[in-house]
């Protein structure tokens, strides 16, 4: 979760005024503080571009009319934040993302005007390879090289254990952002653009060993609104065979099969669910350790839909995908949930649904 004060989290459960800001950074260097009437920021782990935004306003001057207007708009960026006012003249804001402005539309006469954007990973995804591209070195160096290839001043941060990758050549017309994710998987990691616009190389926190970041409780003074619990076997796998074969580096083939080894899991490998493997291969995997990390990363996603939760709470803009939440339902059931997706409203009365990728009973 984004670093906020204890006062901030307490304030979320109390009656308070919402503070929001939207800034438009034009390519001319001009920064405009946008008056806005609504919108939202959606964060979704299942999407290649993790953060997207929609902002609604009334200023029809934002609609490009001339070539100069278009030149200033194409490549412009949005910074969005939401927070709380404390009632004493102070407030605390949390960034919701840095976005490439992709669309502006509205009624030329009286509005409203709608702006839409994607986080900065879209810049990398759209910068397709125009010739074969070869990635070498380590996960961190190869990922960083691809990021700064498209955004020279980008910041890249990580706390993973770096590993060496096999030489991998990506074809002309290939997607560099997909290449980034393939390379990161060799370390059991993913890459995403954070709420600050920083590119982060990270592993998914473990549900059972990670300290919950927030409590969502159906109690007096709690932030819980409603919730559901579900299980499904659609597109669920309980084993991943990761394989690496790299003739360019003259490395012997390696492979590792990761399975759901939790005997209490409904998708336990060899249990009533059966054995349902899926497969992943990449030339970047040149060691058994890399295969193991990639297989475990893919397995976490492949088996996660078996237990999920969807609930609504009072909005918390500081959440991040992967955060572990302690949830107390209205019937007294206690669970640990891991955040998969949510949408933060930019208006006061907006709902705040949270989807999870896994859920476990909590003692």
C-alpha cells in the first residue's frame, strides 16, 4: 500500500471531505490544474496496462481544435490524486497514477469533456520493435534497457534478487512491454508502473506471510459495505511446467514443474480437482532456479481464480494490487484477501468495488 499516515486510514472510516487533484502536463511545458466533476482510476493486475483513468470536466477549451492544439495534446500527461481533508485546513493526498493522455472528447458548446489515459507502460507497449531486438544480461538490466529505450528519463526500481537471463531475440513488430514481462518472469517477478509513475520490478507478496495492509470490517466505524465469496474452476490450473532452451548461449535445456502442494487447497495437485497443468517456455530461462521462479509465478496466477472475493468498502486510494487485506464479513467470517483490481472514484459518492485473486480463512 502507498505510504500514508495512520491518521489517513482512520479518517477514511469517518465522515470527511474528499480532496482530489488532476493536473494536465502539455508538451509545451504548460501545467494546467483541471477542474473536474468526476471520473475514476482503474487498477487491474490482469490487464497488460495496469492503470487507466477517465476524467470528466466542463472546460471545452481542452478539446483540441487546431494543429497546434493537437501538437500540445498528443504526448501530454495526466497526474491524478485523491485524499482526505482533515477539517483543520490540512489535507493528505495519495497519487493514483501518471497517465499518457490518449483521448479528449466532448460537446464543443457546453461540454462535458472527457479525458482518458493509460499509465506509462502504454508508451513502451506502443513502441514496437522495428528490427530484431536482443536482450541479454540480467533481469534488472534487460528490463531497464527496454524501459529507457522508450522513456529515457524513466525511473526503474526493484528489490528482487537479480538473475542472469539467456540471450533472447524478439522479432520485428514485437511488443516491448510483453518482452519486459517475459524477462521479469525469469526472476519470478512482474513489472508495472506505480502510482508515482515509477517502473517497479517486483514479486507478488505471499498471502499467508505478508502483514495485512488494511482492515475492511463490517463493524461500527468500519469501512466494509458489502461482499461476496466465490469459487470456480474455469481457466484454473494447478500445475505449471516452465521450460528453457537456449541454443544461442549453448545452454542445456532446463525445466521445472510447479504444482499446488497445499493438501488443504481445493486445487491440490493429485486431489479431487485432478491434475490440470499448463505450460510456459522462454529462452531467457537458462537455469533450474530461473525455471522454478517462473513456474511458481505463473502458478500463482493460474490457480488464483479458484478462491476469490468481491466486496465494496469506503474508498482507499492508497491501495495497490497485491496488498493483503483482513476482511471481517457481516456474518462474522474472517478472511485474508489479496487485491487484484479496484476502481477509485474521483467524485464523492462513488462506489469502491475490490476484486481479489485469492482468499483464505483468517483465525
